[in-house]
């Protein structure tokens, strides 16, 4: 029996953005690229006076869900969960199911080592995970992009020009 196995190696880019406007610009740049759609997720803290479109705070979970569906240009998974160290977090995109995975009635992301363990489990180095979790604690939004190595390199080059 001859089976085909996808041998593409997938990698992640993590970036943090202090403002929603800059995160949106980064996502627009990624989605402009003529390539297979990358897996994009956004992890952030609610209650940081996040403003969408410069007009209003997004207060309801349904507002946030609709917002990320529009920004990421597809129907995405979305959820909100409490975390004792970070406060109320949200996750939108491809990794939402990881953070929202139910363990004994609680989302995995809400457990004390949940975000750390999830990111480490994805193969992200300990130093990077610690760096980005500190940024999350400060209220930054974390952009996670998964794609093949050649595409990740192209995306990184474009995002570096944005900075």
C-alpha cells in the first residue's frame, strides 16, 4: 500500500503587539501574501480598553467573535476564559480549541500552567514562551502564525518591515 504523507514541516511565528491597530495591520500583511492560507491565532487580555475601528470598545464575547471573523477573513473559533495570573483572556483562530479544551469542567488555558504548556507543546522554545507570556501579562496581544518554513520566512520578512 502506497500512502502519501505530508512531509511539510510547520513552524510558528510569535509576535506581540501593544495596540490592536498594529496587530490588524500585521494580519493584513500576512493575508495579502499570495500563498496557502496560514493558521493564524490571536491571544490577548480582555479589559485593556481594546478599541476596534477607533470607535468603540468591544464588550461582548459575540462582538469579539464577529470582529475576529472579519479580521481573519474566515469563520474562526473564539473563546474567553479566566486565568489567575493574566486575568480574563481570549483566544481567536486556529489554536482556540487547544486553549478551550475542557479538562474536568475547565478550559486548559485557564489552568495555571495552561498557556505555557500549550505553547511549549507546539514546539515553541522556553525562552520565547516566557518572553511572550510576559508581554501578554503587560496587556500585549500575541499573534501566532503557523505555516511551512519557506512561507514563515516570507511572512517574517514582511512583518520585520512593519516594525
